[in-house]
C-alpha cells in the first residue's frame, strides 16, 4: 500500500534502543555494571578486512573513510562506489538501526544502492562502532541528528559527488534521526526512513503512548539516581542488550530482534544490540527533546517505508500525517515485520527507493 500526502529480562527492550525507556528502569534500580564503559570499548582501529554481515558485491568498490561532525567527534564510515561511473553522481548517507553498526543493515542498504548507481556512505554514529566519542555507548537526539549532516558535509567535499543531489537513508531509530536531519538541513534533497522509530516518543511515552506524566516523572527520578550512582562509582551502568537465549515466552518482535542480532544472520561484535546495549542514562535526553517537532516544515522529498506486520508501524503512519506536500509518500510492505526491512533482499523495496531518489535527486 502506498499513500501520497498532499497537504523476563526487561532489558530486552534496549536491543534497538526502541525499548530504551523500559530497560532503563531496570538499570536505574540495579547496581552499576562492572568495568567502565567510558574507558572500555573505545573506537577500534578501522578494520580493513571484509567483516560485514552480508556478502561483498563485485559491482562496487569499498573503502573506509573518516570525517568529523561539528562537535569534533570523528566518525568512521564505509564508502561504496559503483565500479562503472562517470562524472558527478548523486550520493546517499545511510545509518541505523539504533544500536547497530555499519557492518549490518546500513551497509547492506549502502552497498545495494551503490550497485544501482549512487555513491553511498554507511557510517557509525557518534560513540558507537568504529566512530569516536567518549564515553562510549551514548545516544543523543542532537548529536545523532548532527551525524547525518556531518556525513553530508563529507559528501559535498568529494569531487565525484554532485553536492546538489544528496539524500539520506535512516533505518529504525535512525529513521527518526533522518527525518529530524531533513527538517534541519536543507542540503538534504530526499530522505528515506525505513521501518522507523520515533525515539523521543517511545522513550517518553512508552509503546502506543501508554505512559503518563507520573510514570515519566518516576522514570526520570530513577535515571537521575543512576547518574548519581555512576558519578560516585566512576562506572557507567549499561542498560543491557538482548539475552543470550530466549525462553519462548517473549513477544514476536523480540524474537525477531533476537533472530537478527544474536544469530549468524545479523550478529556483529561491535553492535550494541548484540552486546550490553546503551548506557542506561542515554534515555534521559530523549524524554524532553522531541525529534519530529518540525517534521511538518520539511520541503524536500520524504519516503516512509514500513512493514504491515511491524509493531512499530504507527511511528511511520503518524509521522506521515505531519508531512506536507505532494513529494511525501508512505509505503506499507504487505506481511513484512519490523526486522524484515533490515536485510530481507526480497522484501526491501529497492526499485521504489531507486525510483524515489532518481526522481528527487536530479
């Protein structure tokens, strides 16, 4: 369906950051984790071997690059170039899902779109993967939105990129960051948000807006108690990731996340979702900084893609209602789940995305 707009271990929740709010409750009540994530898990030297969760394509070339955002954090990225190319090309910056790394879904999206003739850049957000930033494993609605604009900065400096034809792809929680970036950065001419989460909304309100003001206040109190404990101990507590094994009683979407992040299908050692998750107190900033407040002012093109069976579908549907103009689209993929749009080559609408970007990046 396509619409066009004319006007048990509750820390399971953090696996995508999508349940960051729920897992933070547990972490805030628990003792600080052993070790110091502020010092441990530092950004690695850039791996030169192919360490992705998907096969390497012979239709593109690949190289590691770095660039800085306006906060001085060095970001690491994989640059994909079509082997057959001439002149200046349209370019795409890609990131997500929330808590994933560029060796997972964002790299797959980038490589596939490079096969289709775009220069693409899949990057690790600040404080994660091979990118810089201390302490490690922090999420920020401001800085992670800036990461997209920093990627655009880098692409504008390349002689093989047409600086007037740059778009972005955000997956899951970085779909919301991407929409926010499009509202801020007028250089972004077209945005795809695939299986998106509004991280501010889900953190502040819970799923389907089930939390009230009293519950939010109680959560803030627990998280700030955790900040005090972290400051006194010198150790930053982790919110926790997916369990090492399932009991079978988990919701279907948790089983889907497990199947991606904890199995050969999508596991990567640098991904937070396959390990200990985000810092517990990362939830705080999302509770008072709504990402999509100015989505209705985006004048550039936007394509929202979501699965019909995805528990998160309402984020895209409600965001679509905010968008104005005949260059905005919502595409619902029949029978698809949230995670299907991470790596299911037969389900991700590659032809639609290529058509969208060729239409609006010209």
